[in-house]
């Protein structure tokens, strides 16, 4: 079975003996996740902006329709 305590001790020992190698490995392992996170954040921001533009367009249309109905009644 997986011995988590021994694994954790190995990681701590590795980090103590070779901190630069340990940090380099951690950074290299996490870099793809940071890139994916940045891409997904950018995509989400674009989607939110598009939704806000669409809502503003619909609101403007509704205001124009209401304005046109008011002028017809007058």
C-alpha cells in the first residue's frame, strides 16, 4: 500500500538537500496548469463581456420599443 508518511519524508528530504532542483521541478510541473488557468480566465472574461454587450443591446432595444409605443399614444 502507498505509504504517505514515507513519501512525505522523501519529499521534505529532497527539498532540504536540493532546494533549487525541488523548486525547479515544482515550477515546471505547475507551469502548464498556470497556462491553462490563464487561457480559461481569458475565455471566461470574453464570454462575460459578450453577454454584457448582448444584455445592453436587448435593454436598448426594449427602451426604444417602449419609447416608440409612448410616442404612438401621444
